[in-house]
């Protein structure tokens, strides 16, 4: 009677530490341990106008031992109170060897007054091999 529940739980525990993320094409997406954000900055163009634009500009470094062929960076933008405004994902689809750096730019998707409310951001990388 309890055997099915026990087997289900055992399988879940056994698999929980081994899960890998797969894209639709079966490519493995790994944890971001192989990627380091070397630097980043919040940039504003045309501040105080209806054309105000906000984006994160930065550089990412491959600190792993293998060549990466996919990089995804998620930027989450926050207002002055720390409330999340938007989360945007950008990706690089090229081979990046160990030790190599490459630039990225992630734009907040709204302009003007809405862009002016952006005060901070967080970055979260993921890689593919």
C-alpha cells in the first residue's frame, strides 16, 4: 500500500540532484559555474525625455575548461523600492573558448517615464556546451 509512495519518493530524491536543463533540440544547458560576469553597468540614454532608454552593458568571461556554444543572460530590472519591473533574456549563440570574454547588452523593454523608474538590476547567466 505504501510501496508506491515510497518508490515515487525514492525516485524523486535520486533524480533531484541530477537534473539537467535541455532545450528543444536536446542541447544541455548547465549551471552558470563556467561563466563569470567580469563587469556590468546600468546605462541611460536621453534621460528625462520620452525617449529615455535604459540598458545593462557588460562583459562575460568563460572561466571553465571547455568551449561554450550558448550563453544566456537574464537581467531583472528593479525600481527604487526594489520591486521587480521586468525580466529580459538575451543570448549569445557562438563558440567561446576557455578564458575568452565577450560583451553583452540587455535593454529594458520600455522607454520614457517607465524607463526612468529603473534604479537597479540583477544578472543571472546560464551556459550551454
